C-alpha cells in the first residue's frame, strides 16, 4: 500500500498536462462596430416624413427596399454608414437635406448545435455570451463539455472557427457547437 501514493504522484504531472486547454485554432474577432447583414431588421427614421419612417429588413442581396429610391446597399455597413447611404439616396432628387437615423430593430439569429437540449436557430439578444445561448436553447445535454465550445463566425469573405470558453461574446449570425466531453 505504500506504493499507491508514490504512483499517484508519478501520474499527476502527465495527467495535469491533459487538463490544459489549447488556444483557438483560428482567431475569432470580437472587436469592432456591428456590421449589418442579411436578416437584420432596421428601424429607419426620416425626420419630417413619417411615411418613410418604418422598419425594413435586410434582404439576401444585402439591401433594404426603401420607398422612392429603391434598394439601398447596407451589408457590411454600420448603422451610421447605412443612415448616410439612405440620406444620400433621398437627397438625389427626392428631399433637400434629409435627416436620417438608422438603428437595429431586430438582430439576425444565431445558431446552436451539438450536445444541448434543443439545437436550432434562436433570436439574438445584444450582449449574449455562449453561456446565455446555451440557456436559451434549453441547457446542456448529459454528455456535454461544460467548459468550452466552438464558435464559427463569418469574417469578411471567410468562415473562421475558434475554441472559446463559456463567457465568450457572441454576435448575430454566429454558429455555436457544444462538443461532447471525453472522460
């Protein structure tokens, strides 16, 4: 029985090496202003014209169909840039010095799959983390890895992937995958 504590001490360093987490395989960017994309609903306010002030959804081409001026490209733009594009389109023969404000009325959804109770598409809420996304989807399954997740995010024209912890901030359009834990 004396050898049991010595065996435990001998096995401790190799097992401790297994417990360390590896860094993300790709960097998932978390900084920068929110960029509009397909699925976002925008509240556009045109000062002095209540008929043009309405909520418009960004379509598959990345545009909003705005009355009088037609499609206005907003994909990849911030709300401030989108307001400037709508104002410029209205100033092109329809209004003098239009004052336009754009805000996000409804964010595009996020997706979650893997070892959770209810996989699928869910409504994004500003400030959401991986942990709150799991709660939204009904919680972990019995075999879920409860310490980390994989997040897929579109950055420019490519999809990037990163292994993250539970308090990692999510963006609309992200896909979260909860992996199975291995004993």
